[in-house]
C-alpha cells in the first residue's frame, strides 16, 4: 500500500472510487448469496442427510448462521487494520479471505464421501466467508463516503449498497441457468459447484481494481495528524458504546427484512407453497429489480431530507408491511406472492440505500472502519443469522402471521433507535 504525505497528495477519480466500492461488495454478496441459495437447495441433501427433510434444512440453515457470528470478528480484525494501516490494504485482504473461502466450498467432498467431516469443513469455510464480509462492507462504504463531495455522501455511499442486489441477481441467475440446463442428477452431482468456483474470476477483477486505488482523504488526515488509536475496537466500545448500540438496532429491520424475503421465502416457497425451484427463483429475480431501483432513489432523498428522517419513514412502512406476510405470501397465488416479494425488496432498497452512510457518520474517522463494521455486523447477528431458522420454526409451529409479527417487531425496534440517535 502506498503511504501518502502532505506534500504529495494522491486523489482517486470518482469513477474509480465508485466502481471499486461497487465491484467489491458485488463479489462479496454474490459469494454470500450463492451459499444462502445452496443452503436451501443443495446442502440439506448432500451435507446433512436425514430421514426428515425439514430437519436437514434446519441443520443447513444453522451453518448459514455461522457466518453472521464470524462477521463481528472480521469487523474487529479488519477494522483494526483499516483504522491503523489504511482502507486500501485492508479491503484487499478482506476480499481475498472471502474469495478463497468461497472457492474452497466448491471443492469440498460431500457427506457420502467423507461423512461428518463434510459438514464440519463446510462450517469452517462458512466462517471464513463471514470473516471476510465482516471486513469488506465497512471498508467499501468508507471508500465511497470518505471520497464523497459535499452534499453527496449518501449518493456515494449508495454504490457499495448496490452490490447487494447485483450480487443477488447474479447468484440467483446462475442457479436459475443451472436449473434450466442441467438435470437434477447433474445439478446435485457437480452443477452446484460451478457458482462457487466461478467466483474466483470475479475476485481477480475485484483485486485488480482495488489495487489501483489510493487512500481516502479522511484517513489521510488521520495519518497526517497522527490521530490513530492503538486498539480501535476498545475505543469504540469505551467511547462510542451508545452509537454502537443504537447503530446496531437501526440496522436490525434491514437484515430481518432481507433474509425473510430471500432465504426464508425461497425455502418456504419451494416446500410449503409447492413452487418449483425454477419458478420461485424467477419470482425473486423479478423482485430484486425493485431492490436495485429503490436504492438510488433513497440515497437521493436522504441527501436532500436527511438520512435519519428517511429511515424513520421506511422503518414505519416495514412495520406495516409485516402484517401482509400471511394473507399475501401465504396465499400461494403467483400474482400475490410476486407483489409481496416486490414490495418487500423495494422497501429493502429504501432502507439499505442510506444505511451505510448513517452508520459511518456515527463514528469519527480514527475508528470509523471498526465502528461502522461492528454496528452492521452485530445487527447481522441479531437480525439475520437466525432469521431463516426462526422464521421457519415460527411458520411451522404457529403460522406465517407470526413471521410477519417478527418482521414488524424488528421494524419497530429500528424505528425507536432512529428516534434516539443524534445524526442527520
């Protein structure tokens, strides 16, 4: 990594910054989502054989949760170096960690070949995915927002957020393509490995772009003023605990909403609602378009009206939307399910667009990498790690309406945190 000095500043072009932040999160979320899809469609059969398919699915979803517990660890580790050494080198390391873990999953032998060692290795790789993503997201958001011109911080911060719908669209698209071109026996024999191995090509592109960027102006000021702290994670916990707590709750509804609309919906739709894998993936890919379209809209609105006020209104809307879970999604009607998914993922875009910016603004530059990453990933533990598992359990034992109450409750918690936080 090149160190900058006051007498010889180097700047990043807007195009380079925005593409570097976008490509990295696209790769990271692509890797993350192909695991989520495989956790529903593939791993229960190949890595968790059981006489009861529902039990195998729950075991598979439990490994899905592992990454969310690894993400705060990644936040602390990569955040430390991001706040001590710099954003650039840390972003490269995070991308490699995520990429290698994903490629190895595509090479793992199954339960039939090595027995219980197969799910153990799968869980280890899943931990590696979470570790890498824990360091990736915060750095990508800071790369964008710390290079933003005045009045466009939310707009710049929106670009790494766009990596989520793009990554999901690519992951869903490749599984849909495989479903159309391969028989079930071919898919479960080798086809499911293709997305994991193909991610290596995306990682190479991402590394090439990331290695061309320079340090952000905000972190350069920290270097110039010698304001780096020795242990950023301790400073965050000790001096910025309130911001950490409220930021985590602000992001709670975002995580619950997304993983109910994607992982849980795919699992429930292809089992209880009897949709085929192909048909439901098509519905989700259609709905993801609304996710992508509403992200830039919310960023523009957030720059004009404020990040906090934007998220307050969206959180209230999500609370109301939760009440539509049983009547619309539970109907099994193609039109109603499509509308439900589209509205849900549209709301996801509205809350996700300004989220990275508001979380980064809660912390000063010297601990911003660690602080923003921790809030985002602690929210992942609370809002996403167990969401598919909890939702499946609630729907099975009490009905879909309780999954809706679960979502509405999370939205009300985020709304309360937004009313208490002090930011724009």
